[in-house]
C-alpha cells in the first residue's frame, strides 16, 4: 500500500513538472503594476522562436502597444525582461506560479521598485513587423526638429533609411532619455510623408519642402496635435 502510494505521488509530481514546463511563460498576459496611489494596467506577450525569446508590452492608459522587449531570460520558473531602449532601464523580474497561470514579481525603473502581477490570457499575440516601401533618396537621412509642449521644447530626431526589405525608421526623443523607438509604418506619396509610431500611439504627417531639406507637418499623439517641422541634418563632408 505504502509503495503504491509513493509511486503514485512520484508519477503525479513528474506529470505536474511536465505540464509546468510545457506551459512556461509563453503566452498572452494581462495584469498591472502597483504604483503608489495608482494601478497601471499592462499587456505582455512572450513567445519563443527558433532564434530565441521575443516579446512586446502595451500600456492601455498611455495608448502604447507593441513596445519591444529585450534581454528576455527564462530559467526554471524565473523570468526577466526589459523594455527595449526605454529610459531608466525598466526591468521586470518575476516568478511563474506552480499552475503556470500567473507571473508575479517586481518592476524596477530609475531606482524605484514596484510589485506587479500578470494572469495568463491565451496564446501570444505578437504582430510581425510589416515592411514599408522604400522612400525617395531625398527622405533618407537624419531629420531634426522640436515640439513646443506647453512652452517646453522637446527635441526630436527622425532617422530614415532604405535597405533590402524597404524603408525603416526610428524616432528619438532627445530630452526624454534618447531611446530609439521604431517607426511602425512609413508611407510616401509624392512630397508627402506619413509615419505611424504605434508603440507610443503617435503619427506624423509632413510635406517635403523645395530643395528636399525641410519637412513641414504635424505630430499627433493621444488626441493632441502639434506642429512639427523637421530639418535634414547635413552630414560632414556633404554640400
């Protein structure tokens, strides 16, 4: 009787460990970070590909989605990941529950540490990055400008390039940490340029000026619209 009971217990433990390993941290997770006086909801997707772990994060109240995750590490029931390029090195360090349905731990950024908890809500939903058609050579390069936000000037740098897959771009907010944010969609129609920066819920609509050295347009984000004029940076050695 005792031997049978022990064998059954061992079998149950082996099965439990097997199911735990199969589920792992891969999935679509919803939860929140408990900031003093505020609960900030978030959505996290984690997936494992042939090239390793990939992930994305969304913060609904900020209108952000698809923020890329980096340095994703999974060891046993422990996992860590960071928000790529964000100021203050925002890092999540958590543990997967025995039933593989929750991840809880600590979120740290800029010296502050706050608890977080996420619940499994299905399979990961990471959208593949869509390719944008190549843009004219006049648009390729580094563009600089500034937003006037309530009397405060926020400097922005836009980098546009063409490669074998089409056009690619990044946006840098110099005065907000200087991290590079991927431009999701780049579309050119004659002298007009339309950009979508989905991770921060932003859009830019501009028009190339005579000579191809200026872009005059507007930046919109979370219902706000501001003038944003950009000037092409002259590379050293260029005329």
